[in-house]
């Protein structure tokens, strides 16, 4: 009874990758995109390390670091975004990508020295150690990605570098700059002094009689309220919130962004967060000594998160159009959409 019959069920086509609501955006069907993602060698670079890193972190707790999961997730999302705007040949369903068992074995064994090194150096508290042990542990946390190179042939690696160079650079920057706790911890003695003097200068424009008291946690002594600048006031948490929001922006508009302007905007945004943090502490000093000390002591933590979010939204409002490329700069934005093949 199959001959002469045609299915009357309507075809459902899910389109992904439409940026900015453009109707002429190049797009592909979701099942075909998944097939391509599964067979693209680039996903070995994302999925294999993510799986083995989970085992590494279980066997060596000192290696645990959210930067690696965030960088890997960002790379995966940007690659999906990249592939969702590429024309897909459905004959790819007939292809197979395989990894040599020997390469997989070498890939797994290369992680063993890193696990042994992390366990030898001690606990996760070694990140506070300024000696060579702490530096070796920090290096081991970065080197866990290197064994991934043995999964791919030389030709495949060169091809991936050509095709996905921006995505690799973006995820690498995220890996090295996300939540730079160790950098801030090492530079805290210098940075806390600079921050305290900046706060004293800004608040001194509105409050007289402020006194700077040096120390590991500098203090700005005022007529009514003394403000202690602890390590938690460094602006590091504000940087982390900004970075997460900025990475989400990358995932949403990666195909429309000017690459160098995006990098410049990222660096400028981190700098703006640090400057805004100094202004936030100065505002606390002014409000606490001019209006209400109890108000500052009660709400300064909650107000900090709202303040950082407002700074990000303001910077995004001022720079968003500057970050985006025009249709003439990125032909993919004006390409003819791929027509679904007849069945």
C-alpha cells in the first residue's frame, strides 16, 4: 500500500542562526546542522577535553577551574554559531569522521603527568602560594588543553586554524583572562594602595577630613564612617559578571561583530569596570559620611551587583553599534538563503 501514497504531514523547518531578525540570513535546518556538528573535527577540540577534564578534576582537585569549562563552552557555542550560517551539503550524512585508537590512547596518557603534578603540588590552596609550586600548578591548569592536539592530524589542525581562528582566539582570551584571581592576589599590595588613594581623591571632592590609613586592607577614615578596602572590594567579582555578560553577547552576535573592535571593547570594558569600582567605593564614602552610614552598611553588597550590571548595560548601549559590522563588511549577512532540497 506504499505505492501511490504521499505523506500529508507538513514539513517542519527549524531555522537557527538568524541574527538581528534579518529575513535574508543564511540558515540551515537543525537536524542537518546537528549532523554536521557531530562530524566536524573541530568538535573534538571542544568535546574531548571537556570529557577528560571532568575526569582530571575528579582525580586531581587542585586542577579545578571554572575558566576551562567556560572557555570550552564558549568555543563550542561560537563554532555552532559559525556553522549555522554555512551552506550544508546533505551528502555529509554519508561521511564518517574517525579518530585513531592510538591517538585516543596517547591523548589519555598525556593527561596522567598533569594529574600527578597537580596531586604532588598539594591542595587547591596552592593557588595562594607565590613560590614556584603555585606557578607550576597555574601552568598545569593551562597545559591540560595541549594533549588535544594529538587527536588531529597536521592537515586537520591547519584547516581548523584557518577556518576557526577567530573562535579559537576568543576562547583562548576567555581562558586566560576570566576571573584572574591569581593575578589580583599577587598584585593586591600594590593595587590596594592605588585603589585606596583613588577613592580618597574622588571622595575628597565631596567630603573633607578623609585620612588614608595604609595596611594590607587600606582604610579611608572619615568623620562619620571608616571604609575598609578588603580584597573582596577589588572589583574582581564585577569583572567576572562583566565577562559572563560579554561572553553571552558574543554567542548572540558573533557573526555580526567586528573582530578587532570586539577585542578592543572587551579590554575597554574590563578597564571601565575597575574605574567604576573605584567610583562605587568613593560613593560609599560620600554617602556614609554625608547622608547615612547605616544605609551604606546595610545595602552596599546588593547595590554593588546592581551597579556593575548598570555599568555593563550603559557601556553596551554606547558601543553596541560600533561593535557590529555592516552588511558590506560581512557578505554572510546578505547571502542568498539556502533552499531546502526536495525529498
